[in-house]
């Protein structure tokens, strides 16, 4: 019975894939905003708002490789904080449909945080993500992405410590053909 269902579903899946707005060779450019909730092994939970962007290239129709870049800079009472992060990724888009394309992904993160009057803090991490792109036009999509990251944070002169981060991104994406 499962074999029969697979045989009957294959032509439908192939037809949908041919109609999908993403194709091999497409370039995806995204702007994003996120809210990140961090729960460190030691210390208090925190929340951070970020803005960033990403660029991805479709190696095949379902397989995309790219990188995201985030920057956050704040000033308060004479203190300045700058957070930068680079996150190369690979995403697998499945069940492509003309209006909705879900995906899962994985990647790693390298970054730094600098405070006025303090040592440099480095971040290295690994993460997984899942999301969906809702196409408004053939080359324009919006959609959420949920990420889970495990990070190791290193501060000069102190022990390293770990933290788990859950991030919800909202993205606007343009596809260049």
C-alpha cells in the first residue's frame, strides 16, 4: 500500500517542484529582524533584538548554501556594546509549492561582543533551524525561521561558558533569477 501511494504521489511532487518559485542557480537575498532569548548555563536569561541580512545560492533546487550576518550596537550611560556575528548555513527546502516552501537547515556561528572598557568576548556555536517561505510574488517571500544554537562564549582571563539560544527570525526575501 505504501509503495502504491509513493508511486501515485511522485508525479504530483515532481509537478509541484517544477512550479516552485525556487530553482537551481537562484540567488536569495534576505533582510531579517529577530528576537533572541538566551539561557546561559550560569547567570540570568536575556533577550536581544537583532537586525541583519543573508545571501544564499541554490546549488540544486532543494539545496541552498549561504551566510547570514548580524550587527547590534547600543549605547547607554556612556557604555557602548557592539555585537557582530557571521553564520554560514546550508538549508534543505522540501515539498516546494508555488506559494509555500518549508525548509530545515544547519550551520555554525562565529562572532564577537565588544563593550566599552572591557575585554573582547568571542562566540562560537552550532545550530539547527526550520522555517517556511510564503511567496507573495514569484521573486518575493516573507516567512518565519526558528533557530536553536549551542554557543561557547569566551571572555579574556575567564573560564569559557556555554549557552543555549532560541531565536525567532522574521525575514523578507528577494530571489534573483
